[in-house]
C-alpha cells in the first residue's frame, strides 16, 4: 500500500504522527508539501470564492470560517512540522515535492530540507532557481493542451522551451500527458522523443522509480500503443504493464510481449 500527502498537508498538523508512522512502515512513496491554506485564507475574504468553498465543503459558512480561523492560529507550528516530516522522509528514502513555490527563497528553504522537486512553481524566477540547482521542475500538462494556465500563472510551453521544466504532470486532467507530448512535437517546441521523456523517463527518475520510464532491457515493460493518425487526437489503443496486456481498444491489434 502506498500513500501521498496532498492538498493542505502542511496545515494538517494533527495528521503528523500518523504520517510519521506511515513513513516508518514504508507505506508512502512520495510526499508533496502542499499549502492550500494560505489561498483559502485569502479567498475567504471574497464573497464569491468563499461561497464556492463552503459549498464544496458541505458545511455552514460559520462552521467553515471557524475551521479557517482555528487553523490559522497554528500557522507558526507548520515550518517545524515540515522539517520533521522531511527528515523522516529522507531517512526512509522517500522523494519530496514542494507545491506552488512562490519565490526562489521558498524553493531554497525546501531544497535545504532535501526536497528536490518543485511542483508547479508560480513564478519564472522560482523555476529558474530550481533548474539552476538541478531540481526537477514539475508543471501541468493541461496547460500545454489548453494553451495556457487556467490560473494565469507561468506558461508551461514557454518554460519547456527555456529548459525550465523536466516533468509534466496530469494535474486535473488525466489524458493531458499523452496529448501534451504530441502537441509539443506538433508545435515544434521539442522533438517527440524529448517531449515524451517529460511524461515518462524524467518523472520516473525524479521519484526514483528506476525500473521504468524507458524502453530498455531490464525495465518493467510498461508500454502503450498509440494511434496518432488523427492530427491532435492521439488515442491509446493498447496498454502493457510489466509485460502483460491489460487494455486493448481495437480487436485487430495483436500484441506479443516477450
């Protein structure tokens, strides 16, 4: 069993003992330090955003604001909690990601804790700092497909062209990595082999899954067969996991794995 610390984890201080137990039991493959609380505090002062968050939470407005206020009061405890979790993760060999780094200073703080993946840095300067120190920079494949960020943050296509992105993540749209790799090649941003590495080889290497990510002897033989005959609409027609056929969309495709 594996788990990943996700949205809001940095402020979920009560969960720290359980996460430390999971780390000790080798139940976690990666930890992403993700602070969505600061954005929640900012949005809670704006009526439309507050109404949307309250509706998603399924509680009353008063209850929601009470939780926000209670969580804000413990903000000073968050850095030390992150440091303890990072130390435990490093001791267990678990890769660390920091989410939405807003400045080079914040990236440097996380790097000092052994966190070498910058997931969705929000500024170009932060991405530049990460890349210049050999950190992996993770951006969203949907921004390639959409032609820009839906939040108005840095443009992934531009960052890739400047060598400031090493990993494309599916983020909120799971088909995006496949579509993005073909789009980057079609738009002459990268040759297809380099574009595909952003969704296969470099992500695997970044989180130390060294038995996959490439087609090579001794690797797991995780493969997909893609029909790219329709421009802009690549389609997975077969999937092989560890050499075993697990998905076949077209009966006339014969796959032999050895």
